[in-house]
């Protein structure tokens, strides 16, 4: 019988005993509540009380006990925590740089377009072509940034007018 359990039989039996005790205590509280003529609450308490014993009977407690007492599982949780920490660190650094992924992607795409455009027009414009194409692209961005707050407020005003505010 000991071969059917992944851990020691004592650990699983302890977990099953605790779940059974919790269920018995909950059913006792439900009985006292029903005696006080609070049947709806008593039924709800009884439903919650039956969950632990149901978990024992389905084998979930054995599975959880198997996970909880394995060092490799805890090592896995540590690796997941380290992964989460690394993700959060990169997000914090990204926020401090003041740029978003979309902005960096657009800058890379603009860099590729600038690299292709001077090569195609190099025979006629020479080396000055790259500088002249870079300047007009920065000016419209400033105009767009200046125009964006006004657009946002007009959208908000339209929404408020729509709702009669």
C-alpha cells in the first residue's frame, strides 16, 4: 500500500486527517446555525464544510501533499520567482528610459528607412542627403506631439457633450 503514495504514508494521512477534522467542525457549526433557524446560512456553511472531505476523496490532497514536500517543486517555484523578478527589472528599466516598446520599434523602422533611402538616392544627392532626410522627419513628430493634447481634449469634450455633461 505504501507504493501507491508518492510520499510517506504518514504525511498523506496527516493531511487527510486535518481535512476530515475541518469538515467535521464545519458540519457541527452548520448544525448549530440550523438550530438557530438560519437555514440559508447553515446550508452555505455545510457546503463549504464538505469541500475538504471531497478533496480527500478525489485524491487532490494526496497530489498537493506530493507537490508540497518535493524539493524540486520548491526549486521550480524559485526559478519562476527569479524569472518574474527579471521581467519586472527590465520593465522598470524600460520605464525609466522614457520610451515604450512601440516608440523603440518605430525608431528602428525609421532607422531602416533612412538607411535604405540614402542608398537609393546617393548618386544624385551625395552625403548630404541623409542629413536632409532626417530633419524633416523630426519636425512632423514635434507637430504631432503638440497637436495630440488638443485632440485628446476635443475627444473628451465630444464624449462629455454626448452624455449631456
